[in-house]
């Protein structure tokens, strides 16, 4: 049998016009230079180049062909991403620091990605009803934490949603190399874990957490835990979320809070519990406010207002509330601002939010709750252009390795985009 030649990595990508090789190498060294072995660092560079240069679906074979002429390159790339025992936490910390430096004024937002899978062997795959699809899918669910400014959103960390069918099956766990300490958790607990880890890194100053519908069913649990951590937030809630008016003690202040029964956020609005509405304009694609009351941020992509876009108007109602505990009395003395967005032509409000930002100007709060739309757009780009859904392996470490590499490719593209913008000034 002929001896197999070792995989050889070139020093430049297949399409030199699309990348500046030294920039890619420098970036890869900044993010993955902590890896202990030379071959790990070289294949991290190669995998990054493959994600950046290959068009369409980014399979291991296609990426290997793009970065190396060696017949052993596909096996080496697969080994690096699925079997090599490297820790992804340090790379994600490096990405978080780069994102914080690029976006000094940011919020933390949550993004979710669903990868449809056949069979039941891909790590974390389970059947899940997906409201946006209107049906139940066999899929992996990734939960990501993003740093999000008024114009862009950058991924910095990920969790894989694992249900009890995985965490309670030792054979499946062993086959997929799932850590023994991992347990089944709801989405809101993953969100807490992500924020706790990022807060511990101290990559930036305090930033509010903005969470849209992915945690709406568990908003009260998430809010209670974030209060314990003294973190400011805005969380989307369901219309049937129970709330209590934020009544104040004192003569003539009305009934005591314990005498007031909880009501749904929707009923609270229908009973006239809100102030006069604040009118805001929203572009049809839903990515953010557009000149609402003269305070909107306009086009979210940072390329200027497109006058051809249609703008619809929403009435945004605001009031102060508390959240009830199990007995119906306030669970804490914390007062929240409750927001309800309602299209003037419809009686039913589109969305409800609670936020700790009770003293902020309304336009600032509305700007914050538009930021998850930027995160959804970033997730779409990660899926379409950076191969986030193209992981072919089945292991838990492999999934995290691939998500780290896809995030690194995205961060590199944003840094290069920023450098090009500065060069044209």
C-alpha cells in the first residue's frame, strides 16, 4: 500500500482577491493562538479560511479542497473539528473582547438557530414544535449570546439545548461525548448561564440584556433571576402574563397591593391601565424604529434611510407594574415598566415587554427592544454565509467547535467590513 502523504496547508486561500492572507492569519493567531499544538493552530486557520471562501454549503470536503491540495486534508479537518480535544472557551472569550471593542455601546441579546436533522444520532437532536414554521421539526437548537449595538449584532457564545431524552440516556451521552455534568435545562436557564459567563469575563461595562419571544413563557423566572444578579433587562412577555398595578402606599393611594388581583397584560391594557400611547414608526421588515416621533434610529443597517421603504405606525403604551408570586401578591417590590405595542388598526396588541429601565426615555427603551431584530438578521447571515448549519459531525465537542469557528468567521468579516469603512473615510 502506498504511503499516504500528510495534509499540506497552503499559505493563501483559494481566492486571494477575497481575503488578505496576513489579516486572516493574524486574526486566527489572536483567537486560536492559545491552542497547545501547532497542527491545531494551522487547521484552525484552514477551517476559518474554508468558512470564509467556500460558497454555498460548507462541507468538510469542499473546505479542504479550498485550502489544501492534499488528499489527507478532509480527514485532518474532520479530526480537528470533531475529535481534537481543544477547549472552545478561550476562543469565545477572544471573540467577545473583539466584539466589545468594536461595539463599545451595546446591549446583550439572545439568538436561536434550528438545524433540521434526519434520524436521532446528531447530538441534541429532538422533536420540537417551531412556531415560525408552524409544525414540529426534528432539529438541533442552538442558543447564542450576542453583543448588539444600534447597527449590528455579533455572536460571542453558544449553548446547545439538550432535552431529557439525551441527558437521561447514558449510552447516547457517551456516544456523543456529552459531559457528565450536563443536565436538561429550559431556554431561560441557558440564557442565565450565558450571561453569567460573559459577566464573569468583564469584557465590557454593564449592559442591559434584551430577550424577545424565545423566553416569553418563562419571563417571570428569568426576570427574578436577573434581579438577583442586579442586571438591567427588557424581556418580551406573552399577552397572558399576569401583572399587578404598581400601587403606592399612602393616604388616598387606593387599595393595598394584596387586595388587587393579578390580571393578564392584555386585560390590563384593555382595562385602561396604560398611559396615552407613544407613536412610533416601524419599517415593514420589522428591523427597527424609523423616525418615530422624531426619535427613531432610522435604517438599522447603517447605510442610510431608504425612502422607498414603507413605514407602519405602532401605538406603544406604557405603565408601571409588578409581577405576582404564586399567591397572587407581588413576588418582589421591584417595579417594572410594561410596554405594549399595538397597531392602530387592530385592537389586539402585537407584543408586550417588561423592563427594569423605568427611568429611561421612551425612545431609548424602544431602540433597545428593536435590537433583537438585528440579532435575528445576524443569525440568518451565519446560517446562509458562514456555514453555521453545515456541521456534519455528531459529537457535543464537535458542535461547539464548529459554532466557535462559524462565529469567528462572522467576527472576522465584521472587523474587515469596519476596516474598509474606515479606509474610505
